[in-house]
C-alpha cells in the first residue's frame, strides 16, 4: 500500500482487492517468493511493521509484512475485501457473531481491519481510494481467491450481509453458482469464489481464503518451491480454472499456484 496519490491498493467495494502475507522474517519470505513467482520488491507503508510490495511488470500484485505491536498473528496470506466504510463493515462483522481482531484503524491513505468469519476464516477489510476490479494476466499475480469452508452457503450469507452484495448494480457485480461454487463477478470477471472443502484438500486445514498465484508451469513451480525450502500439500490437480497445486512456504504460510487455461 503506497502513499498519497501513488497509493498502490485501490478499493473495489464488495470483492477482494488485495492480498498480503504476514511473515515472521520478511527477508526469508522475499527469498522464497521472489524467485518462485518472479517478484521484485519495493518499500511499502510501515505503520504496522516492516512491509513491502511485490511487483511484477511494474504492477504491485501483493504485499508482505511483519506485524509489530505485540499482535500474535500466524504466518498466513490474507485476502482484503474493499468497502465504502470500514467502520460499517466492522459493525456488521460483530453484529453477525463473527470476530473483529484488529481495527478499524488508519493505514496509509485508508482504513484497515482484520476479522474472522463465523467458521474462523480470516480476512481483511480495506477502505481506500476507489478503483475498478482488475484482472492481472501476469505470471506471479493473484488470479483466483477462494474460500475453503464447510458451508459455503452460510458463508455467502455472512459475506453478502457484511459487504452488501444484494442491491449492487447487477451490470457491474453479481453472485452466481457455477462449477459447484458460489462465484463473485465484478466488471465482467469472476474474481473470487466460496467452495466446500473437499476430502482431497490439505489435511487439517481450517476454513481459510486460499490465494492462487498465476504461474506458467504448475509442476515446475512445485519443484522450485521445494528447492527454495517450501513444500507441496498434495499432488497437482486440474480444476475448471487451470492446473493447481497447493503449497506451503518455509514458515508455514499456505497458498496455491495455478497455470490458467489458455
């Protein structure tokens, strides 16, 4: 998240608009994800601790940081939903029996909060400069974000109420059922989904928002992750969106890579 008029993170209301890793050691995280996903790094805002932007082809595609201030947050990727009002979204989280962990508080040119849905899946809330949904067709960019949860319909009701999915302009935003998932679409693109965790998913994984980054060759990415100290959480598999592998970084942060269908 940049500063002033050059803010990197634009707020797209009601859908995920940013992903960020909370790491224990930022240098080690950069040494893993940089070679794996072809990232370069630039400094980001450091109010909550050291933070960098991951950049591909001049585009900031993700953030990575180390949380300071005594908060105990596990190593994990967090998906941030855009909202017109972080305070209203935070109130809606509490009113629906979910957990507001941090915030809302001022961060860079906006307001930020961290929460967990009723099933325990963590997510972020971001109120900032408005933008439009974008699809980054770049290797190394996040191209799919999916909630893995026992009851995707209950989850859809929760997120729909918090981020006001109903009543938005259907020409710009809609929610539909496809490929056995609740799929969110914005500006004509599928941007995220809510799916039931399958038996073949990572063993013992609690409900979570899974971030998938684009790679040219999924199987090569598995091998490279191993060389860099990470590991695969199972064999690669073919999905409606491309060939997928679920991986874990050296500190235990879970994510996925996907070589999209042509």
